[in-house]
C-alpha cells in the first residue's frame, strides 16, 4: 500500500484542456478527494511564450496557498521542467499530449513506423478551424502544401469516451491529402504517470 | 544612393511580384549583390523575425515573406555562380532524425545563403550518419541542425557523437537551433553555438568562422 504524504493537503492539477475528456473518464477525484482540476486552453500551444505566461500566472495563484500543485503538460515550451522546478511544482513526465495519450512505447513505435505522422485527437478535431486552420492559414493551398509536404499519414488517437469523430477525422485527412489511420488510446500510461505523481 | 525601402517592405509584406521587380531593378542598376542581400533581404527578414518573436505576426506571414525572398534569390543565385562572389563558408543544414518540422530550418538556410554562405540543405529527418557523410563530402565549415520537438533534440547530441566517432568533429563547427533548443542545451551537448532565430544564425555563423 502506498503511503500518502498528507492526504488532507489539497492537490491542484493544472492541465492542458486537451486532457479534459481523459480526466473526466479517469475520475481521479474519486480515489483522491482532495484533487482539484483546472484546465487551461489548449490553443495556447501555438504560442509557447504565451502558454508560459498563462501557466506562470495560474501557478502563482496556487503557490500562495498551502497546496500541492501538479502540472499535466508535455514539454510544450523550452525548459518546461526547469520552469516547474522554479515554481516548485511537479510535472507529469512526457513530451507532448499525443505521446501521453498513446503511451511512450506506442508513440515511439508509431514514429519508427512512419515519421511523417500527423496526429489528431478529439480536441483538435473539434476545434481544428480555430486551433490550426485559421492561425496557420491552411485554407491557402500553397501554405497547406508547404506545411504538410513531409507528412505521409494522419493518425486519429481515439479516446474511450469520444463521440463518433471518424467522419470528421476522415474529412480533415482528406483536406490534408493524407490517408487516415485510427489508434485507440487506453489511458494506461497517462493514468499510471498521473497516479504516480499524485501519490507521492 | 539606392533606397531599399520598397524592397524591404515588399519582402516584409510577402509581396512576391513587387519584391522580384525591385530586385530586377536593383540588379539592372548594377548594385552589388551582397549589398542587395544585406540591405534588402537580410534587413527585411530580420524585421520579420523580430515581429515573430514579439508575437506581432505568426507563421503564415513569415512563410509569405520567406517565399518572396526565395523568389528573389532565384534571380541572384546565378550571379553567385558566375564567380565574382566569394563564399563565406560551406554549411550543411538539416532537421534532425525523427523530426519533419522544416519552416524554421528553411528560413535559416535561406538567410545563411543570403548572408554569403554556400548551403547544402539535407531536408528533414536527417540521420547522424547522413550529416557526417555530407560534411565530409562537401568539406563543410559548419553543420547546422534544427529540432522542433523535445523528443528529437537528443538526435543533435547523437550527431555530434557521430562526428566525433568519424574523427571530423574538430574540422567542423556545430550550430543548433529550433523552438525547444536553448543556449544551455547547446552547452550541454558541446555544440559550438546556438542561435534563437534566422537573423542571429547568420551573425553566429560569421562569428564561428571568424568573419566580421
Ligand atoms: C507550425 C508548427 C507545425 C507545422 C509544421 C510545418 C512544417 N513543415 O514545419 C505542423 C502543423 C505540420 C506541425 C506538426 C506537428 N507539431 Co508542431 N508546431 C508548429 C509551431 C506552431 C510553429 C513552428 C514553426 O514553424 N515556427 C516558425 C519558425 C520560423 O520558427 P522556428 O521553427 O522556431 O524556427 C526559428 C528558430 O527556432 C530558429 N531555428 C530553427 N531551426 C534552427 C536551426 C539552426 C541551426 C539555428 C541556428 C536556428 C534555428 O530560427 C528559425 C527562424 O527564425 C510550433 C510551436 C511554436 N510556436 O514554436 C509547434 C510545435 C513545434 N509542434 C509540436 C507538436 C507536438 C507537433 C505534432 C506532434 C502535432 C500533431 N498534431 O501531430 C506534429 C509533429 C509530428 C511529427 N511527425 O513530427 C509541439 C512540440 C512539443 C514538444 N514537446 O516537442 C510545438 C512546440 C507546439 C507546442 N507548444 O506544443 N507543427
């Protein structure tokens, strides 16, 4: 049995919005009643500096109180781990959400199989226009081709509670001119890494 | 004295037609190629880089400016090859293994070329052996590596080790960059230098080779 450092001490989990459905599914608050989850918008990823500033503000808010804070993010801007150390918070290991949803072994295998893989998951599919199409001007053929020239396929990482997003994923893959493959995420890696961190 | 404002503005706004017309005009007037490059393109792309760093423009605007410069470089490149232009050094550039992000790398390659270097672009997903092979083949002065994923930064270290193992590490300077890369990381993996953007990559490359 694990020994909890202080089971009454509140734990703030600050997570990227991309993990919203994963955390709703995992229901960690049931086994960890002091856990409070807060999400930040996932489109901050386009501008790492802005993500850094927003996260910094969110963390400063929690540090004032006697609470433990855990970050559910990849290494989404340079020196993310140093940033967490500096703020005295713990970070879930992992490079980015696609790797965390798949588990690092599966992600590595996919990349070994075909490096030119572009990933889609629920949040990106539902907000592709706002997160990708508009800011990156992908509606312009020339720009879209310049961006996706090295890509060979799209993988939709389907999560357990996803609605049927296959038709939308197919449409996006067609738009990018790439074939679509589907891989199911089972959260085993994500759950394990999260629980390991929460139950210090 | 030639006014480069129209050219720099055209590049800044990604106006290919205007930029090409201005370049043709400047060449017809017999302006020095390096002056056109420095005061026209490099100056414009430096401004583009600064605007990107400040969050005033985003990747598509940067791409449009790069496209304008690229089209103008087509006019200038044949004049390089005529022989009255001395290369500042040989650079081999590529995005490292397992990484296919190439926008930043392409910009750096173009700016280095504009800065007077001869550039061999190996493209994306370049394995350490491939860097080593090319460095040997073209007797490169600088090997420039780009990585945009934190998962692929390790390939920079692997490439440096491969250069060491091939016995050519001391013959070539290693310069690295890309969004997740930092000065500290460059120190950690014993690269010779790091540059945060394409404009400073040219300055750093010149410094590495002792060129003012
Ligand atoms: C545009 C972009 C893309 C485009 C890439 C198009 C292309 N052909 O390159 C698309 C949409 C296709 C894409 C895909 C992916 N991306 Co992306 N992408 C970006 C984004 C938004 C901008 C990168 C960019 O092009 N910037 C513009 C250029 C000009 O800037 P730059 O690359 O930084 O280059 C400058 C400097 O860094 C420097 N530099 C660059 N290289 C070099 C080299 C040398 C030698 C030197 C001296 C300097 C130097 O000079 C350049 C010019 O000034 C970044 C976030 C960000 N803002 O950085 C994420 C980002 C890099 N992507 C990321 C991710 C996760 C992905 C995907 C996995 C997402 C997915 N859905 O599948 C895939 C990659 C899959 C794969 N198989 O590799 C993450 C990486 C996180 C991490 N931990 O590694 C980032 C950081 C977003 C984030 N905050 O999470 N991406």
